[in-house]
């Protein structure tokens, strides 16, 4: 009998290969890198420098795996992730790992229904990987400043009475 337990199965994840030259040549700022990305799904899938989550399926999986491996070695790197809304609008993430801390930037500007179109940013100490209970091979990747022992904790805004920055889910995918 298989038993799925919602526990962190992977902690230290960080960087990957650098963002490819076509994006970086246009600008060096995180905001500029995100704004230089294509706007359509068709344009994005033709590139090899963007990880795409398409309703639980991961495209450019090798780029994501390289990012995870690089982070384990505590080597700085960047990765761009495009997550698509139900309506097909991209929400872009730039994850920039400096060898110690993850700097994340989220650009919801292309989401027609986003209330706030401004780029949001923050930092996180950990990139955590969680199994999704009840779904075999379903994994969520979450940026957090807390080493969260299980998924139910992420629903709270404090641990032991201390305020906690809410974690940010960056991917929710099926893995082989």
C-alpha cells in the first residue's frame, strides 16, 4: 500500500543555467528581463530559455532540472518561468539565486484579469519541493523564508507566534 505523506522531500534548490543571451542582451534589470519576454504561448514554446508550466505539464524540463542542480551546488543562476492562467494569459517569474538567497520577481502585467499589474518582488531562503497529497507524481515548488515541515503550515501567517512571510508557489506540476 502506497502512502503519500505531505513532507518536504527536497530542500536546497537554487540556480540553473543563466538566462539565455537573447533576453539578457536587451536589459540587465529583472524588470527589463521579464518585460523583454515574449507575450504569447506560441512564441514562448519556441524558446529554450523559459520554463513553461502549462496546466501541470512542464515544458523545458531540462532547464528547470539544471536550475535545481545548480542551486544544490550553491552556484548563482537565473531562470524564467511562465505560468498560464485558465484564460491563457502568461504570468512570468524570474528566480535569481545568488548562491545564498533566492530573489524572485513576478510580472502579472499580461494577465487580463489581474487586479495589480505591477511587478512584485521578494526574497526567500528556501526553494522547497512538496508532494501533493493524493496525487501521485504531482509536485509543488515553493519559495519560502521558513523551512516548512509540511504543507498545512503554509496556510498560516505565523509560526510559534512569529509573523512569517507567506510562501510563493512557483510551480505545480506532474513529474515522471
